[in-house]
């Protein structure tokens, strides 16, 4: 064994120990926050089971209201992430979580389509910056070699939220309906919205903005993670120290490529997020609690796939195909789904494959994006990718709601969203082909 190998292993050992401490400290709380974040975003899919009938909302009204969230999100995403870079994650997350919790709970007062549109838009405004802020925050703490598995652990909150949302929302709709004169959907928004305010306070007092602020790390542990990330940032910027700027992010073509790819994946993912409960009801399930329990199955499968794929991506140090292959598998399942609309077991299995494929592609995607962008581009770049990509959350429910209203079926909408996912996969593979070839050559030379 050579001296350089021994030295490399010795330097890796304290970093491994440090990363275990960091993961145990920050990931569980961020995980819980993201569970609540996604729950407050998708519970409208369960509310529609009662809400549309109570308020005489059509599928088109529901789809527009569900999608308007992402318009507010789009306009305030970049400013929020730039602010996080300046004032820190703790203050930013406190503001975001308290305001989104209050806005989510306020949905209980909706009576007209305009009320619905306003509260959904404001929810997007208040929530803007949470997800890209956390992605940026994790780049402060996790070197590239650990990032996919950390992002997989964090982003598995998406599927855990889906697992929880079904049974909990179904139980509230079924059991709380009529209590104190309120409908079940009204109780659902209150019960699932207000806890986010408390979590915002916990984040503020428990987390640290950066490793240098962490009193629970030793000086050697701080140095191990800070030096590693600093070296990676220098390498990604060509060996020159760079200060974060909006101009550098907005002028980087890769930012827009990643934004389109993210948009494409979410165009398929939001079919599941907003229409899964209604799809299960149309398969013949009428009990709200049973709808919730069945809807947890696809998310459970997706959670397992997400963890496995994240570990595989880190182990092989490969990102592009870990995004492309599962996304394509998910699209195939979506395309076949309308053909099995009368067969409950097959439809549920296809929903599980679609959910697993589309959602498990996200951690490798974000790992690839954050390790490709330079330090100067990260804050605004991540926010641009997230804000543009999440416009799919407006397009997908709006288009499918419109098509359902006019045709009585979502089939053509599903095919359209599936086409967008395929275009995104091709854009990723073709647009990063040269960079992937250069990385392969560098790896071979090393």
C-alpha cells in the first residue's frame, strides 16, 4: 500500500465521521419540515374529494387554483434564496414556515373560486424559497461524494409525506366531518397547516447556518468539511475564488437546461401529487380513509426506490443515467395507466411504478445540478431551476383539469405530460453529453 493511499484514507476517515454527525444533526429535522411542506402543498388533492362538491368547483377551477400556487412560488423563489445567502438559513426558514403554515390553515375559509385562487397564490408566495433554500443549505454542509445519499434521505420526505397524507387526510375527511360545524376538508387544512409554524421556531433555535457556527463539531471536524467543500468550489470555478452573483447564474446556459429538465420531471410527478386520490376513487373506492390508505402504497414504493437509487448514484459516481432511466420507467407506467383503468390491482401497480420512477430521479438530478454549478452560481442558480421547474406544478393540474372538464377523461393530459418528461430526459442526455465525456476522461487520467 502506497504512502499516498494511506494519506488519502486517513483524511477520509475524519470526514466520514464528521458527515455522520452532520447527517444525524440536521437531516432528521429538515426531513420533518419537508414532510409538512409537501403535505401542505398536495393536501388539496384530498380536499377536492369534498371541497369541489361543497363549493361547486369544476375540475377546471380546481386545476387552476391548485396550479396558481406555483405562480406565486415562481416570482419569489430567486429573491428568497439570494436573501438566505445574506441573512442565513435559520431566519429565512422561520419566515417561510410560519407564513406558509398560516396560509395553508386559512384555506379553510375559502368559499368562492376567487378566494381559492388568492389563498393558493399566497401560499406559493410564502413557501417560495423553502426547497431551493434547503438544497443550497445542504451544499454548505455536504461534499459532493456524500450529496446524493443526503439528498435522497432528505427528499424521501416527499414520499413519506405522500404515505402520511393519504391515511391522515382520509381519516380527517371521514372522521372530523361535521365536528363543530366544519366540513372535513376545513379541519384538514387547519390540522395539517398550523404545525409548520411550530417547526419554523424549532428550526430557528436548533440549526446552525454553516459548519463554522456548529458548536457540536470539533475544530478538526469543522476543518475537514469546510476545506473539502472549499476545494470543490475552487475546482468547479476553475481554481478562482468567486463571490455569488445573480448575473453569473442568469448567464449560465446549464441553469436553463437543468430548469427545463426539472420542469419535465415535475410535469409527470404532479399528475400523481394532485390527481392520485381522484384516480383511486374512480377505480371504485368510495371510503375516504380507504382512498388514503391505497394512495400510500405508491409513495411507499417510491421511498424505497429513492434511497436505493441515491446510494447507487453515489457509489458509482454517476448522475445522468440515474435521472434518465427511472424517469423513463415512470413515463412508461403513466402512458399505460389509462389502458388499465378498469383493473384496480394493475392500475395501483402502475401508479406505484410511475411514482417510484419519477420521484427517485430527483435526488440524482439535484446532486448533478449542485455539483455542476460553480459557487458563484449556486444560490440564484438553484432558485432559478426550482422556480422555473415548478411551473410544471401550474401547467400539469391546469391542463389535466381543463381536459377532464371538457372530455371527462384525463388521458390526453397524461399523454401530453409524458411527452414533456421524455423531452426533458433527452435534453439532459444530449445537453450534458460533452461534460460527461470530459468527466470520464478526467476520471481515467486520475
